[in-house]
């Protein structure tokens, strides 16, 4: 299983590009603190490259910036390419399936766009009670007799 969960802060603003088939792809890196301190008593960080695709890539570009805290879940991917000298280079990165913005709206930098409204919580109390189905309107009533099954006959 190839699954990665990370929480960290962006080390640079996301870079958004589009493929030749007009699919959005954003790249950025995050700093993730290690769980232990080094010999000097300082906590070190790992700097991890992240790739995000499609609508989520556009959202990352529009709402995230250097210093933003994010939670990433995705997978590790290694790819290779030939550099200008013809030498094969390998890149390891995390392809994000989900990106969660962990900063509160109030802590976002003034330079971050705020045009999208915050989602409004759904108010269940103000909604009418759902209608119950009357037995007379049972769509399966014409399909024969009821089948009696005891709980002991079920395989689970």
C-alpha cells in the first residue's frame, strides 16, 4: 500500500500550470517537522515536494501561500527525466489526493484571495420533517408474497 499523510507549512507559493489537454496541475513544497530533536536540541524539518491535480490544484493556487498550514494525503511517486546534459534524473514527490487547508480564515495573509464565501453550516432544525412512505404506496407490493427470514438465517 502506498499511502502518505503529512501536515506542514508551504515553503513557497504554489505554482499552477496546465497540461496540453488543459488539466490544472499545481506544485509546491511543504516543511514537515520531525518528531525528534537533533544533537543540538533543535527540531529539524523535511522538505517535501507536492503535486496536486485538477480543481484542487486551482484551489491550492487561489487560497494557499507561503506559510499556509496544510494536511496532505496522497501517495509517493518517483519519476525520471533526462536533463540538458542527457543525464537521467529522478524526482520523488507526493501526489496529493486530498489537500485540507488548516489555517483559519482569520489567520490567512491579507494577500490571499478571500472572494470565495465560507461554507455555511447546514441547519437541520429548520428543515421540515421528511415524508414517510405510506404502506399503500409500496412499490414492491405486486411482486408476490412477503419472504419471512429469521436473523439466524442471515450469514452476518
